[in-house]
C-alpha cells in the first residue's frame, strides 16, 4: 500500500522545481539594463514630502489607507461567499445576521466616503 502523502510531496516537488527554474531562467534570459530608477527603493510611486521640523522625509499615507480599505471590503466579500453557498440550509436567522453585517460594512463605507477617504487628489 502506498503512502497517501506521496502525491502531495510529488506535487510540492514539481511546484518548487518550477519556481526555482523560473527564477534562474529569468536571471539568465532577462535584459540587464540597470538605471537609477530601477535601483532605487520602491515607494509605491509616491514622492516623499519634506517634513516641517526634523529634516526627515514623510511619505503620504493615503495609499496605505486605500489599501486597508480594500482589505476590509475584500474580507467582507470572503464572508459573503459561504453564506451564499449555504443559504438554503441556514434559514432566517442567518439572513438577519448577514443583513446586519452588510449594514455595518455599509455604514463604514459611508463614513469613509463622507470623510473623503476614497478621493484621489
């Protein structure tokens, strides 16, 4: 009798081999045109602004706030999928709970929209 984990280990080895092969193939066959822009640290395309006191540089947080909003609403959609799949078995209680959940997220969305969190200047 074969071990049930052999196919899983085989698949893991194939995936790992493909990843290593892809990295080496890209390093060998890719263009080698380096310039200052490619060697700079990536800061999401947002230029830092000079800080008023202290002499450091500040990076605006608008990009990061938008990313956090995306994560919140993405998690909402992840919670909606199991509900949609098992809707027939869950009954009225689950429907009421899901409506309350969606209303809570909608209130958060309205608050962010009202405060200008979705505006790109």
